C-alpha cells in the first residue's frame, strides 16, 4: 500500500512514520525547502501525551523540553501584576505537561521517523510543493513541483498541510467556507538577546495589557522567543496585509515597555504572522483523501493544544490505516478515523473559542477580572474550574 502525505509538520511527520512502520510506502511532500526554524512555544498535554508514549515519541519530546516555573504578567514598567505557578497548571491539565518550541517538536518527530523506519520506506521531500491532486476510481495522483517535477500515485492522500491547506482547497473547496476568524492576529519570532534571556529564564512573561499582549520565554544559546497577539478586525482581507509585518508589529506594540521595544528592534522583516482562526468542516474525508491536524481541525494557537491533537490524531490515523491491505479498505478506514476523532477535536475547538474570547482584555474591568482569577487559582475547586475553561475535557 502507498500513501502521499502533504505537509511535514507535526501531524504529517507522525502519520508518515506510523504508516512506514506498518509497512506502507510513503512519500512525504513539504513545500518549505527545509524544516522551519521559527515558531512559538507550545504546551504539550492531553491526548497527545498518551499517544506519544505509546508510539515511542514522548522521551524525545521530553529530552528537548524546557523547565518552566511560572507564568507572570507584568505592566509596561516591568512590575509583576499577577502570576501562576506552572505546577498548578500542570496538575489541572492532566499531570504531564511539556513546554517546547514548535520547531523542536517537529525535529523530534523527524528524528523518530528517520531513526525508526526502514530506509527507503518513507521518502521525505522538502522543497516539493504540490500543485495539483486527482482523486478518482483509479486512485490518488499528486503533481509535485521541483527539479524535476514528478507525479506520484498512491492509495490514499493525507492532507497535513496546516490551516491554509492546499489539499483541502483542491479536494474540499475554497478556504473561505471553512475558515473561522477569531478576531486576532499573532506573530512569533526568535531573537538573540543575552540580557533578556537571563531576565526571563524559566518563566513565561506576558504583558498585562489591553487589546494586545506580548509574551516572552528564554531559549538556549541566549535566545528569546516572542509571541505577540493583537486584535485585528480586518482578518486576512485588510490593506494591512500588504505592509511589512515587522513595521505593523512595531506600530501595534509601541509603548508596552523596554523589553517589547528591544525585541521589536531585533524582529526579522518577515516573522511568522497569521490570523488566529479555526477550521470548521462538515467532513474530513472524501474519496481516498483525508485531512489531519490543523488542515481539518485547527483549534487556534491560543488554545495550546495543536501539537497534542496533531500527534494523537496522526497516531490514530496510522493505527486505523496501517492494517489496511487493499485500496477497497481505505474509504471505510478514513471514515472510521473521522467518526472516532471528530468529537475530541470539536471539544478542543469549543475550549479554544472560550480562550480566544477572553485572551485579550478589552478594558480595565476585564483585565482586573483576569488578575483576580489568576490569584484565586491556589484555592481548591477554583483551580479546576479555571482549568476546565482553559482546556475543556481534552485534559482527560
């Protein structure tokens, strides 16, 4: 049996590995010329933990995770306004929580693929954007650009190419009908700044501000990772999209303090910059094509569950598709995957919308309420109530 997986992110790498281990021949196509170096810090908890342990990936993730002591909110003068001990969050989120940047999670998944799967079983093609797909009675065909371009044939096509999925657009229709904008944009980038690295070490530091928030955490090698979220009614259609992301960030985040100013001085011209959104679809599979990860069920980066859902969903897809021995079994298998996995994703998306609605305070009253809730999380019962609002049922 043969598969084409489009997208070498977390979900794509795990799906390709699991099918390779099951004896499938897999082509994994990624339009980026190499693994992406930039990304935001992710909290890894929930169903992905058990899945990662089961497939032998958890130890690799734990080896590159960061120790975090607290989440701290500071004002524009750098003064502490509220804080949450990280072990409190870890306890109410299911006990096991890892914090690691998205690129480190992807590198761990890629290493697991290359180390564990027999040579030649999975062919990882970077710099190989997919230009066209066909899914008919004869099977799946995928046209891959590159030097030279090729056409791949397979028994199943797995679209794991993210929130702006090209596979989804070609097989299921234009993005606009599935794209649910949550009223914000987010940017993420990494800079080298030794003084700020030492200042923020072992903590997530967030600005306690209205309608915008800058977050920082220290990485290895004197680096600081920044995540910036701000309200943006224009979504992807405003004139602002044609301007420099760096200049837009400098304008949006002016006046938030010396740390923000310094990080924005070092911001690359084209950081990660995208709408905060979800993908809501009536169906994830059509013919012999199935979507996985953000391509069909993005929860938004604010929910902190994308990596967990990517690993758990891709591992489940591998479990169900792996034993299939003929093309006739593909359709029922991917239908079973969606039937089982959709309720989990929908619950996570519901929690993600709750988070988005309160993530950025709109006024001083909402900001004060957030401070009070954080200060009350040490009270038994309240901590569980807060956790349920943040993570929903997924932590179980």
